[in-house]
C-alpha cells in the first residue's frame, strides 16, 4: 500500500501534465502548500500587535521580525521549494527569495501562471501601520526588472495593504491610482507580477492550500481588474454578477 507521501508525489506528477490555468490545478492546490503548525502562535501575536492603538518603537520593531518569521514559514510550506535566501546583495536587501528546480516547483509555477525561466519569487515584508506607499512598490518593480531578472512574481506581505488597492467592504473601484496603477503598468510592460497580501489574508493561511488559492485570485485579478478586494480563501467560488444573472446562478431552474 502506498504511503500518503507517495500518493501526494503521484498527484503532483500528474498535475505537472496539466496546462497552466486548468481548473484542476486550482482544485488540487492543497497539495502545493502545507501550512506550518507554528503559524497559529505567530499570527495570534501579530493580531495583538495590529490591535494596539499606539505601539512603541520597540513593539513596532518586534512586529517587523515577527512578520518576517511568518513570511518564512508561509513560503517554506510551498511544494518543491529548494532555495530560500534572505540577504544583502551588492545593491538591495532581499527579505526573502525563494525558488526550486524540480517537478513540485514546476507545478507551483504553472498554477501561479509563472513561466519557468521566471520561476523565482521575491517577498517583501512590511509591518507598518499605514498602507504601502508607491515609492516602495516602485522599488520592487525596479529590483525585479534590473536585479532579479529570474523573478516572475513579487509579493508584498503587509498589515494594511497598499495605496490605490480596493479596500475591504468598499464599493467597486472604478479608477486606479498609486500602487495599483504601478502594478498594472509594470505587468503590462514586463509580464511580471506583483501582488499584495494584507493582515486579513494572512489570518487565513493556517490551512493547507490557502496560500496558493489566495495568490491565484490576486494574480487573476491583475488581468480582470474587478475593482473588488480578493475573496477569502474559504469561498471556493467567486461570484461577481449583476442581480438578474446572480438570481439565475443560485436557482435550480
């Protein structure tokens, strides 16, 4: 009888044969991200920090290190990860740079719409209370275009998102500006992707598969530009229809 690890290995090899964008890849996302049990403890500590009205400089510094630990555990859970680095290069400081070279990582790339020659993922952790500013977004765009040429996906892990992005529980966004505008232009010019995770996204990532599911939705929305925030990971379906069509979707005829 095959062990669970052997079964998962067989599924991943089968997933490698599917085409990028195939719905079956999304269904099997739980095999591509294994949540670390330590995330519960660290995310509880992060939640306490986010509820502080006036954190001290020391608390803010500690929150930065805590967020970096969370980021490390998140991306350590990706299938096929073989290279994980955090270092000061000749130029920029990289919070985290992850990649792989085997079939598992190839399936991760295919699921996240990444070309194999651009299979590296660079992650920036920002524990500031204010939304990410455009100049910080511009910095990562420059790094991915000129320094990390093999990075096809950039991810900001933040507490309160980025300027110009749709806010939760807000009406549909019709115009783009600030970081959101830069995200769109950068993708159009380079075909590379930068997405933003906020604290509400982070608090969902304690279940297997959730990191992959949320990244898929954020990447897809870069093309769709729905003007709405990303739906939670537990919502298996994303329904964005006018009322007269939504009624038909929910009825059985």
